[in-house]
């Protein structure tokens, strides 16, 4: 996607019509060279001088590029030195320049050998050599060498320049030019790209330059074709490439002071460009500047063809040490037509300002490590956690039949080993109405070397875990095999399941149903079938009307066809697309959650990426109100900081949402940010991040005391993070906390029951015990309990809808007027 840029000593940018890259700022004003086409003068052009040292040459006037004359120097018997034609170093002839300004220069030439562009400058001390900008190749026809100077040094008032020959051969020059560059209009606050909407400039937008290299035919220029309803501008720039053999073409920020965006080493930056292209050979290409000059840095991502305007978003890797500015654009490296506009570079959100625990909470890393690779985490109805590894993504453990699970008591910080009867790695799980934990599917075989890394085959096995005896108990097999299935609890206590890979390592189109009363998987002929592939771990939520909602979050690769999100009536096997989900193919391992309280029927999806294309993750947030007659996603506030996938997202008992952990790329590039979403204000509060970087196979579980335990991370080298992080939200650091001193052990739908409490209580809620894997827990919800009364005695009422509150164990909490929740009491709803 790139070629080497030759930069020697001082250059800001230099090229010829046959050189590798093009870098030039927009020129303004008149040519500052006196007698630029060499037409004035009798025996020799006025205001030009023969210059050089070492071996002499023969000077002559020959036919010009324009006009009648050019100057030729012929060198033979070369031993040392060079020869060059320069503007005369006099006040009347040498172009005047301003310190700090930047200039575009050019010389038309023909040469039998490679020649160099040389510059001299004048200060109060006199004339001195400034530097060689770079070399241009021999050319038998007229070619133009062009370049852009660095900022003129303080004290310099005049410059001269020319092409120098330092070998046996012939060099002819004509039509010298030196133009001031446009003074850029500073970009708006928070924006680092000048003239990003391309609205200023004539043939080329101000502070932008055309660039490229290789063997291809290119036409291009400004266009009025812009994104519909674009408020950013009315112009784009377009290229058409034909007869493509090699190379690329692109529109970049000019690599000159005041135009090239300044950056800080170690920081990441958010990039976006609007584009459309008839070619699939597009990439976001970035160049960097350091003390040695400009050079190619990286192609951040490849971009598909797009017949309509699309916003490309990405986040750079950390800026390398020593780099002070970058330039970027979309490169086209094949036949086709590319349009670009609305270039943007913004710094990532600053880290949260230091706050006290009462403002931002506090993280702790426990001293005791996990004894197993925790892939699946479930809070049991007695407050302990079931942590399942299975083979733990270790082929050697699978081959040895070594499958692991433990029960962790967070209060005593003890682990109890649990015998595991088959490989539950990448199974689905859900808490049943009696508090047992259903496990379904998993791994039947690891891929072979010839199959590739993602051809695991699914298992049909199914067991339940009983907290009473710490054992797994077998139930009937599923009707088909599933690796990465989703299990969603229904209002009648049954479990719907679909998705994942089957026994052939292909996508399963089979819908399954587990009877909670009969404790068996139903025959597939009695389950309404869509015969559609829902993906791997599709995020599927039960709604108050009994339908299911697929949020668009999933695991591995692109989203589903269509809009990427859908409503689904499992009883009739009907599906309907819902609109509005942005970047549906970048929702791989996004986080999604049923926002609190569940009565609002709003789902939020956060971030995501694409682990198959390794596209940098996004920080987009979309929210949908499913209580509407025609629901559609609408943009929410972006997640603070860089984009990320592997987002752990969960409700807190104060009716906020925690977002933590994640990475920018497939199992790499950890993003150390965390934030609290506040549904009331629709805003994010940045908090201190998890001290442990976590990506693939991490999970987070809300504990009954209001803390959050975070487990795991399985990066690309297949190591595994065994440290446990615990986040204590800010409500745990307030003065005083309400409590529930008396509550019933069980309640029925529509029942009102009394509570004895302390504190000034404003609300009560039931929260389902979480069961999470791969950033997925579709059964998590906070359901509001309307309350009456005051003081130490209040009455709470259970909703009548079992779809809103599926039967089973729940954590009951009350919230005081300072938004501080109580420790939870367990209540069984039936």
C-alpha cells in the first residue's frame, strides 16, 4: 500500500512526476522567482548564476520547456563536487521569505542521470548551504520536481534552490517556481484536522495533498457529491484509477506545519472519514513524522466497497515515541472510483480526573488467583459463584479429558472443585426457576491443523448444576449440537436456545426448547423453527409482550443480514428487522443490556468490533425503545475513550450501568477504560479502569452486596488471566447505607408484601442472578417493584407479568434517596 519516501536533511515534502509519493501544501500568491522561465537576459538568464564546486561543466542555452530557452549543464570526466543553476544570491534576485512560513517549490527538468534538489539560505551571517531535499530520477522527457519546504528558520530572509548534477551526464532546467502556501484556518476545538470538510481551496483543498505511487492511470478532482444531509460541507474529492498494475492513490493532509495534525506519543486517536468506493481495494493509510522526516507508518484497516456514503471510523495504535504529527487518508489500490470527505482526527477522551471512592468507586485485585480458567460465570442463589472452564480453550486439556470447574465463595474467598462430566467450554447456561443452573452444548472436538482455528464442533450434551450438592446432573441431550449457543429464559420458566456451531462445525439453524417443569429438551418437531442461523452467542432478550429481541451483539465476524437486529416471535417463528443499528458488522463481542428498570423495555448496545477482519473496535452506543409500535435504534452517547470489543456491561442496583474492560483488536490491544452510564441523564461518567487488562473470555458478575467481580482474559498467545478484580461502586463509600431487615423468602405474581427497612427508601427492585460468558448475559434484568408506605415499613408489589419477571430466584434491594442500595435479600418469584 505504500512506497519509500526519500527525505534527506530538511525536507517537508518532495516529488517529481515519477516519484513515489506526492506531498504539497496549497500554493497561494505569485511566483517569487525572478525570471522563472529564463527568457530574460542576453548571454545568460538574468537573476540566475552558474554554481557548484569540484569538476567543471559546460553551460549552454537550449530549447525550453516553455518559451524559447532553458539552461543545460554537461559534465564529463567527473571526479568530485556538483554543478547547478540557482537564482542569484542577491537582494534583487533571491526570493524573499518569512520565518516560520512554508513554501512550495518546483523545477522542470530533463536529465540523463539522477539529480538532487539543493537549497541555500541567507541570514545576517550571509549565505550558507541549507540542505539537499532529495533525489529525482533521470528523465528523457520534461518532468517537474516539486517540493514543500520545512518552516523557514528564524533569521532566514531569502532562499535559492536548484537541481544539482554530481556525475557524468547532462541536466537541463527551466521554469523555476516558489510559492507561499495557504495559511490554514485553525480547526474547531477538539478537532485536529484543518479543512476536514474540504470546503477551502481551489483545485486541491487547502491543507490537503494528492499522494500515491506505482503504475496506474489516475484522474481526479473536487466533486459536489457529498453525504446526504451532511452538515459538514458541500465538497468531496474523487479519484478514478484505471489500467491498474501497482501502487495506490490517496488524498492526505499536507505534511506541513499548520496542516499535518500534531499528536502526542503514546496516545491513541479517533479517526473518521466519509467515503464511497466502487473498489474493494481501499485502506486507511497513515504516515508519521519524527526527527528523521516523514515515512509510512501503517494501514490501520481495510475498507469494503460501498455504493453509498459510509462513515469509516477507527482508532490508531498508540503513537510511537518521537512522532509529533501524522497524515492520513483512504488509499485506493485498484481500478475503481473513490470519493472522500469529512476527515476527522480527535484525541481520545482524557482519563477520568482523579476522584475519591465516593465519586468514582474503587478497584481491588484480590491476592488469591483463580484455580481454573474461568470461561462461564454464574451467581448461585446462595451467593456463591459457579466458575466453569471445561477444557479452558486448551487443546491439550481437551485431549487429556481434563475438564474443570469450581465454586467460589466470595465472602470466605474459598474454592471448591466440581467434577465436570464433559467439555463445557463454550456452552450456554441459564438459571432455572428452582435455582439450578442449566448447562447446554459445548465442545465436541477441537479443530485440526488442516481445518483452521475456528472449526470447533459443537456438543449436544446438557447437564444442570445443583448448588445443594455441588454436582452436575445429566439431562437429555439437546436435539442438535451447539458450540456457542444462547439460552434465554421465557416467562413460563422454559429455556429457549439457538445459535452456535453444530456437529459439522457449521452454523446451527435449529431452535431448541428446554422444559423447566419436565427437565428435558423437547423434540425439535414441537418447537417452532425459523431454520435461520442466529450466529454465535446471539444476544436475545425476552420482552414484556413475550417476544424476543436480538440486539445485534454476537460473537465472531459480521452481524446478521438485513439491519442486523430483529424482533422475533418464537411461538410463530416470525422475525422482523428493526432499523437504526449503526455499523452492524462491527458488533462482534459488543456489550448489550436491558436498561434498568426492565419496565422501560429499552436495550442498549455498546461498542464491538470484528475479530475475523480484525477491524479496530468502535465506541458507538445505540439505544432502542421496544415499547414503541415501530421501534428503531437511535444513537446514544459514545462510550468514553477508544472503541473496544469484549465489553463487560451490567446493571448496578442503583439503576446505573457499568461498562468495563475490552480491547481494540482480536484478543489484543487492551483498552483500559471504564465508565458508568446514567439512564436518567443519558450520559457516561468515566471512572478508574480495571487494574487488570481484560479481553476475550472475560466476564463480570454483580454480587449480592453490590460489588462487581471480574474474571478472566485469554489474549492471542492463549495465556489466561487468573487474577480477580473487584469493583466497589461509589455507593459503597457513602455515609450510611439502607438495609432490609425483614423480607419474605418468596412471592407470587401480583402479590404485595411488607418489608422492614432502614433509611429513607425511594424504590425497590428485583435483580436476576447473572450468568455470563463472552460478554453475554441475556437474562440479566432489574425489575422495579412499586412501593407504598414510609419509614421502616413499606409495601412492595410484584408485577403481574412473568415475561417481565421470569420465575426463579432474585436479589431484592431497596434504594434510598441518596441513590445508595441495600445489600440484597434473596426472594423466589413464582
